[in-house]
């Protein structure tokens, strides 16, 4: 019960307008002691107070509920209003005014969002006051309702924050689990890949060589998936995509290698390649390879089989650009906004096409390079374009160090 009362006090304290409400109540009524009280079957507790009488109650202090008129308000769910105790036939001999020494008193019920009783907005003074007039009663009723509405808002806010924290904790645990799993997969995967390389040196039958090649390709695919997961979790957990930036003059060969590997993986597809890189490019070449691989694989999987995928890379006038274009129907504008989100797939895609991280990681690589990654899609073609400054600007050097 004490924990519940503490939560109720905190709920009132969280309402920033409560001091202003109490000040307004005091000004309208002339009462020099005004408070919000939490009232239960067996307790009366101050949640907020404005005391110009030196009455002595502070937030968290309690009274014997049986000695208060708030008990009557709780039981009847109706306000109690007294202008002058000595002239009031009902309360002139009541024990409560005698115990607390007041002549004027007002108490109105405050309800929780579900309609249940919370407590009262109440006030008192040793001097008589005109409290029962319509204007005062209406104003006090509105103040009590305002506090009830604030309680509802605070409850919804607390529930939303709790839900958000729960989602955030779950997401962090999930991403930590994925990171640990990805890390632990590397050791057995490295053993498998090393084993396939050793077996390739042996004299094997044609059938065995075919099986071994499938094993090698499967291991490479698993390795790529693990790398994607590790990059994703680093990005989501604040690490970002790690870069090893340098002035790279052999980027053409690196990009040609990516195209050759994917051409071998998708022999039925045609890939057109145009590279013009007369300048060095300040970048992380391994990450640029990864970006092109992700963009090109996306084009090979989703592009029209009857049309070639076009890859272009060029550096000119201090600008470096890679574009990947595939044929096929236009991507709907609503879907374009989803393309770079992690784990997102169009409804027509099947699970075997991957984790849905390729374009997300490509966008993160672009962001880490201080570059852009744009997509344009219309009837007949979809083009992804990566663009950045080719030189090592001061800003990008700072980005690399960060």
C-alpha cells in the first residue's frame, strides 16, 4: 500500500500545472490552505500543498482519514462545501471543524482515468469564506476535472514510456545476441572454409569436386551473412560501419573482382561494366567492394532477367560515383522509402533471398564515407547511385577519425 501511495504522490508531482492550480484555487476561494489529497478506505495523504496558514502538512504527510470530511466525499462521491461552520446546521457540531479549527471548507472529488476515486481537491481557513456561490463551485469543479485529465495523460505517458523502454531493452538484447552469435559462428565457419581449401588441393573425382565447390560457395554465403549481421549490430549499437580510409589507386581491380564473382554466381545474367577511374579515391576499398556487391546482387535478384545489369564507376573533377542499373518494372514510391530499412523485403520476396540487410548496409557504408546513396526508379529501369568526393577533404578525415 505504501508503494501505491508513493506512486500516487509521484503522479501528482509529475503534473507541472499543479502549483498553478493550487495558486488559482487559493486566489478564487480566499482559502489559505489548499491541497490535493490521496484518500483511500484507511488513509489520507497529502500529494501537493499550498499552505499560507502554517498548518504544518507537507507532501507525503498523512491524517487519520476518520477525522476528515474527505472521507464523506469519498463515500458519497459528492463535494462538501461550508461557508461558515458556526452557521451551518449540519457541521456546526461536527468533530472535524473542531479538531482542525476551520470555519470555511471545500472538498471536491478527483477521479482516476477509469472513473475510480483518487482523492480530493480541498481547502480550509479559520475564517468564513463565500464558497458555495455558483462561480466558485464551477471553478473548483473544473480544477478537479483538470487534475483528473492530467492523471489520465500522465498514465498514458508512463505506459508509453514503459512500452518504449521494454521495446528498447528487447531490441538491445536481440542485437547483442545476434552479435555474439555472429562472432561465435566465425570460428567453425573458418574451419569449414580452410577445410574446403585444403581438399581442393587433393586429387578428387569430378563428383567430389562438384560437392566441394557447392560446400565452398555455401560457406562463402554464410560468411557474407555473418558479416552483414555483424555490420548491422555494430551500426545499431552505436559503433557505425568501421572504415579503413586511404588514398586507393587500385580500386578498378577491386570493383572488377566483385563483378566477376557475382557473374560467376549468376551465370544466366548479363552484367555490363564501365569503369573510368583515372584518379585515386580516398575511401575504404573493402567497404566500397562490399557496397557494390550488395547493390549488384540486389539488381541481379530483382532485375528483369531479359535485360543486362549495368555497372558504372567513374572519378572525375573530384567526384567519385558508382551506379548500378537493372531493367524491370518501376518500384512503387511507397516502397522506395522502405528499401534502406534493415530486414525489409517486399511482400513478393522469399526468405531465401537473404536477411534483407544488403541495402541497409550499403546505405550505412555510404553514410560512413560522408557520401550519398540515391535510387531512381521508373518504367523500365531502376538505378542506385553512390556519390562522394574523391579526395581526402578535411571534413572526411575528421569523419574517419571519429
